[in-house]
C-alpha cells in the first residue's frame, strides 16, 4: 500500500517557517503553483529566499514584502514583458539580496543541488555581466588536457518546493501534459524531504496516469513528493496547457492594478484576502461582470 499524501494548500504552508528557501516551479506566467503562492500570501511567513524562473509568483510575494533574497533567471508575465511588482521592487531596492543568473546557470544550480554536488561547471555566464553583478561566483580550470576555464555554478538546495502539474495520484506520482516540464523535477530534486509539494488540476487513480499521456510525461514520482494538493484552476491566471491557457484579460487587470496603490489595495481586497475557494469565486464573478 502506498501512502495517501493528499493535503490542502494551508496544510502545506503550515509546515513552513520564516527565513526558508523556497523554490517555485513553472516558467514566467506558465503553469505556476499559484494556489500555493496565494496560501503563502495569506500566511505571516516572511524573510524568504525565493528561487524561481519568475512570474506573478515573484511579483505577488515581492508586493507583500515577503522576499529577503531571490535567485532568478528572469521575472516576466510572458505576454507582458516585465512583471510590474517586480520592476517596482527592483527600482526601489526593497529586496535586500537579488541574485540574477543566466537561465542555464539557474538550471545547473538546481541540477547540482539535486545531485548533492557542491557545484557544476558550465560555460554559461562567462564573459557576461552576470559575473560582474555576482562577485561571489568563481571559475574553475578543467583538470584535463584542455585546461579550459569554466564557471563553477554553486548548488542550490531548497527548504521547500512548490510545483503545479496537470495530473497526480494520491501518492505523488505526477504528470505534465503540456509542452514543457519547466524544470519542475529539478525543483523537487533539489529540495530537502518534508516540504516538497505538488498541486495539480486533478487527482486521479494511479491506473489512469497513462490515459492522457505516455510514460514520458511521468517525470515526477512519489519519492520526490511529500504532499499532493488537488487544485482545479490552481495555476490561474497563468497557463496550464492543455487544461487552460493564460487568462490574458485577468493578467492585464492584475498588471493595471499594480500601477496604482489604491487600485492594488482594491485588487488585493477582492481577490487575495480570502481562501482559495473565495479567490476562484471572485474570478468567476469578475469574468461575468467584464
């Protein structure tokens, strides 16, 4: 018998504490674990280190003042190039320790963490401004005949990880059905056991996992997961292909509200102060009125 790992978003957040390093899967405004992010927003947890290929997850946490340090490859809403709360945070200097990596460097840092290695060598980042803005980075000389100088990307280990997938069974075997895994497996692999959370559109029986996709879509297995959250529409307003695309109208309303303090306060009161169920109802009501 395999263990039933189904919990709620609030159950997951209740296991976290101030100062943790949290990795958030997805990519920009694509398949982000937004129901878990919203639960984190409702909590008193603060002083976080966030690791992300950022989208509205980073923007919302920055706006709420919960980020002390961030390690990121970018922070974008995809169809809107710059996440507005993130831009405001960077311009104001409100995040104490921003660490900007090349996208490949961030992948390699998570991969090193998943392998329990201290670093991995790469050419990514060499000869770029990444080295200038990250003076802590070091290079290493190949011990072989080539003698090539490479960048030694330090491993990232996470205290907690959030990812959102299309399907999962109750024990944590999870499935992506869209075009890309977005390194969600690396976020889980680089995380310490105990706080590895998968939200999904639907929890299904293990025997149904091959009904919608081949075994190639089953890159996340139960040994990588500590909690499973069934969260229909849980990635909203980001995309979760093929279940739904990005809610471009709502994303535009989000970005517009972010430009004005009073508008953002009204947006927060309407959409972000209640439970996840309240959020989903508020979005339906907004859509009906738009």
